[in-house]
């Protein structure tokens, strides 16, 4: 019994040490102190901390704190992705998408994006939507593309909201809907998209007064429902 208690205590202390390594390393990166951060994060990553693995990957990818090395970045992202880490999944997909550290492979990129998208990563959802829209890395399917754009838009992502506005304006994956086009462009503009401002005004000019009034009422309803009731 004493041996079991001692083992549990050692495991707890070790676990706390690894957590402290990551926390201290992360804080150091926030200050730009990579000299302090690097050994702490490397140790944490070595012990299986997926967040540390992602940070090490980003450091290798961007050449901050570590010499730029795309292959090592891929290795680090893969370790995190194998643990189901959402950021690891997305970043591994991005490496295959751009051909950094690995041979460019859009199908492989889509595979990792899919897993990240299912975990709620909006950048992965948008990129996956674009792949379905273009037929690059996935079979072209405008409806699936629209689904992923909407999923990201409903999380408040301004880029996705603008894309969804354009989808409603063009009718790719949905019926042409100028009111929905206005609503999503307006939401994107309110969330900081400067490009969406121009599109919102353009869409507004195509609506008659009653349609514009309805669109604004629906937009308010959409905001109040946190983007879940926007039709």
C-alpha cells in the first residue's frame, strides 16, 4: 500500500512538473523569450504534451526560437495530431496543403483538415469548404462546402461569414438568396472584415426597402441567437 501511495505521489509531482514546464515555456514565448522557452517546451513535448508539440512545430515552421526546419515542424505537428490535438491536426493539414516539410498532397491535407474541422477549428472548416468548392483534395460538392462555411460562420468567424454571403449571392450549394447574402456580409463587417463592408453595401443596393428592412430584422435575430437562427 505504501509503495502504491509513493508511486502515485511521484506520478503527481512529475505530472505537475511537466505542466509547469509547458506553462513557463508558453509564458516565455509570449514575452518573446525563446531562449528560456525552448528547453522547457522541448521537455514538455518530449513527455507528450500535445500543446507543447504544436508550439515546437510552430517555432520550427516560423524560425522563432529554433532554426527554421519544416520537416521538424511536420514531425512535431504529427505527434500532436496523433493525440487528437485540434491545432496539431490543423497545422499538419496546412503543411500538406502548402507542401512545407512534406510533398504537397491536397488529399492528405483534406484528411487532416476534416479531423480538425470536426473538432471546431474554424480555419480548418474554411479551408475544407474551399477544397470541396474547388474540387481540390476532395470531390467537388458545393453543398458540403456550404455546410463547412456555415459551420465556421456560426462560430462568429468573419472570413467564413463573408464567404457564406458570397455563396448565397452566387447560389453555389444553396439557392440564390440576396437577403441572406446581405445578412452574412453585414455580420462579417460587424466582426471586423473591411472587405465585407463593400459587399454589404453592394448587396443592400439590390434589395428593395421592404427586403432591406426584413434583412436587418433577421440579422438582429441572428445575433441574438449567437448565429444559430439566421434564416
